[in-house]
């Protein structure tokens, strides 16, 4: 049984040109060899902004780069044939494939409708004007280029609960669409930020419409049959009623014929809110550990002022490790993005050691951390910023260490604010390791591994230390790491 290791195989600024699917296919063998067992691909369907889009401005779920819509056939990442070839290549190397599912909203409607809406207070979505007004809005999706292939469903205003732009009168804001499904207001079982965070952007999908729920269930079955994916990453679930995803996941798992690996993105730094969501969906999905990512960000910016022994405090992986997917950064936290909270490069080897080499959680590797990234964009100050995200030199060795040495039970030595360690004891057949890290000066821990390791010689797998640790007759020795560094000690024999 391989240790599960997920890779997010994209970032927000991955260059356009339709090359990502081909790159995934080309790198599949090497990824499997170093220890990647699952790859999370970006949204694969046609977006409103076409081949320039990262994919989260969803237009047509059934267009995987096949139809001449929104400026062309291919998406930013390639056409449908290249996508299917990439999935086949990854799976041929025993790498599972997770598709990104963006069901919260749609953008780029084909036709307008005359509808009624209520104005909504932006900072308190529960404040809804009683008076309805007539307006024109882009709420009808007919997908004329697809001509009903795969699905004849037409989305109209009854499929949506809200919108952010109306005409006649011309206004921007948040508007609740008046239908029989929205008479009681926004959906329940969503995040309570801004009063009720059902509405996020675009034409907000109304899950209480049974025709919508049936169409999204149909799409789930279709995309599994079409791509043979092995799982899903669910986008923006804090804005989608938990009851919908509980039902949708049940439907998907029943239709799949094999267990699907499903992760949801509920971006909250409050672990109690994540636990509440898991309870609402009966634990049917895993969640990204946003609180841990924020701890890593703070640790990297505070340096030696951060108490490293508390790095797992108030995190999902500490509270419910069976449902935690751990990460260091992602496409939303990278510089210049909406949830910007990047982990500084010096701390990333420590952070990756803390997610890759421990028992708890399923770790995620972020594309730029393995391959690097360069890009420029406008910041909140209105200025253009050039960003360099360097590849982390130690990361490949840490991924390999997860495959080779992260085995057996775990003992923690989190007894110091600046230097912590943990040990994986190994099993009868598979070796373990000792991990030591410091966020200040050179760190050291004296550990007793037991008489079975008497006189054993240990070396640093990451290569940060050239010295050899020779254990005494009791199997005890002093394991060190460099200042602001991490070492993974393994039996040199």
C-alpha cells in the first residue's frame, strides 16, 4: 500500500497555450517514480473567458475542449483529446486523477431574460429589499455550438438564485432572482459570513430547483464515464448548501462502481467550522486544512518568533486527521491571488516535511514548489508586480522520503519552541526515519531508538547534513539539523 500523495498539477498563472495536458502525460512516469499517487487537474471544461481562463468562470460543463465556444475549441490547458490522453497516461502509472468541480455559478450566458429581482445589501446578504423590480439579465444558457450533444438541458433564470449585474435599470451589485425556489431567501447550510454566503459571483446556481439537481447528477455520471477520473476536488463549498453535496456525493459514489477520492475546498481558518461542515455532509468528503496552511504562512513570516511546537494547534489534521488534506500553498494563496498568504521559500522544506512524513492527513504538493513559476500581475496597490516562485530544492527528496521511509507509528518530540522532531518507527518490512527541524539556529535532539539500532549509522536523506550519526550501544544518538532547516535521518545501512 503506497502512502497517498496528491499533487496540484497547475497554478493560477500557468501559461496559456494548451500545454498542460501534454505536460501531465509527459511527466506521469517520473511523478509515479518519486511517489505521487494522485494528481488534481484544473477545471477541464469551457469557461466564459475561453482559452485565457484558469477555469473557474464556468460556462459549459459538457465542453471539455471539444466545441467551438468562447473563442475556440480548446481550453487554456488543451483540447479534449489531450485531456483524455493525459488521464490515460497518469492512470497507466497508477496515478489517480481528480477533476476540479465548479458548480457554484455559471458565467457567459448566451441570451438575456426579463426577470424580477430584489436588491441585496452587499455586506449583509440577509438584508433583502421586499420590493421586486423588473430587469434584464444574462441568465439563459443554450450552448448553441454544442447543439444538445451530451445534454439538452437549457439553463434559465429559474436555475439561479442571484446575479451581480442587471440592465434596464443598469446596476451592479447583488440581486436575488425572484422564483418559486427563492421565496424563502438564500439557501441554508452555507457559510454565515456576510450574513449568508450563498451568493459568490456570476449567475448563482439554485440547487433547490430539482431539475438543476438532476442535471448536475447527470453531469457527474457523464464526466466519470467520459474521462474515467478517480475523484473530484469540489470548489467553493462554503457557498453551496451542504445538503446538496451530501446527496450529490452519494449519487456519484453509487454510480462510480469504485470508491472515488473526494476533497472539498471550504476555505475557513476556523477548525470548528470545518468540523461542522463535515458533520453536515456525514463525513462523505475530505477537506483542505486551511488553518494549517495559515499556520505555515505565519511561521514563515514570523521566523524564530513563531512557536514551532504549536504549528499543529487548532488545525483540522489535529482534530480530525482522517478527513484532512494538508497543503503548503495553492492557486488561491499564491502571491497576488484572492486568498494570498504564501509560505516563504525558506520555510517550505520544513512545512513539506510536516505534511509529507507524518502519519496524519493526505499531503498535497503544489506545482510551483516542484517546478517553479514566474509571472506578473496587478496587486491590490494597482501596480504590476513580477513574481518568482522558486522550485524548492529539497522537495523531490522529501516526496521520495514519504514513499520510502514514512512508515510505521509516530512519536513526536514537540518540546521546544524552535526545534522539533518526530520519528516514524517503520514496520517489519518497511523502514522509518527521524525528522528534525529548526526555525532558528542549528537544532538537535537526543533520541533513543532502542537496542535494535545499537551502533547503527544514520545519514541525512535530504542532504543538508554531511555528518553521520552513529548510535551508541542503547541505540541513542544526537540528530541535528541546520539553522532554519530540516533533516530527514535514515538508517545508512
